[in-house]
């Protein structure tokens, strides 16, 4: 079956109703299973192990839909369950990391394909983040501190 959806930051696939959806390729830079004393379970089992900041092993214009839910924490202990579950951005170069993610997501997106971006602004406010993103969202939605933004890959016609 052809994979039409790329989740480039799959983690434990928390946003997925079907965590094994056959239309999707699940990517993360880590493989990890850990049951913490707090009762939290970290279970990251990607289809492809790759770091989007270094480039993903996919051809240009391979996917119709890309999901980009990068880590949004810059202040979390390395051994905290939040950092283990969601990852952590480097507080000094997070703007460059986010730009790399958008460029890589757009690279693998088909012309007029859609990129869905999820962001929690508990530590980096959305207006500050948007200054770093070299693409314009079409529309979005906010629920509490979580934003969902939708982008379309523009092509020269």
C-alpha cells in the first residue's frame, strides 16, 4: 500500500486514532520503551528512525500530507517524563531547528500538499514562533495553549 501521510515527529503517536494507520509513515529520531515509576509509559516505535534536522530519507515531493509536531519545551529536565515523552528543543538554537523542520517537511510534500503543524505555546509563544517560520499558515485553531496550523505547499505555476 502506498503511504500518503508522513508523521515526521511521531513520538508515541498520541494524536492518532489508529496508531498503526496503513496510510502513514511514522518517523522519530529515537526508539524507546520505558515505564516510569510515575506510571507514565514512554513508547516510541517509529517505522523509520530519522532526525528531520539532518534530512529524512525520502524523495522530494513524496507525501500528500505531512504532520509536524516538534518538541515545544525548552525548559525541562533531561530526565523528566515530559522531556522523555515529548522531547526538548535547545533553548539557544530552537529557531533554526524549527526552520529546518519546516523546510524538510515542505521538501517531502507534494505540490499543493498540506502540512499540519501542532504547537503548544506554554514556553515559546506562538507570535514569537511564527516569526521564525518561513511559510504563511492558511488557517488554524487554538484550544487552551495548543495551536493547530495548516500550511499548503505553494508551487510556481
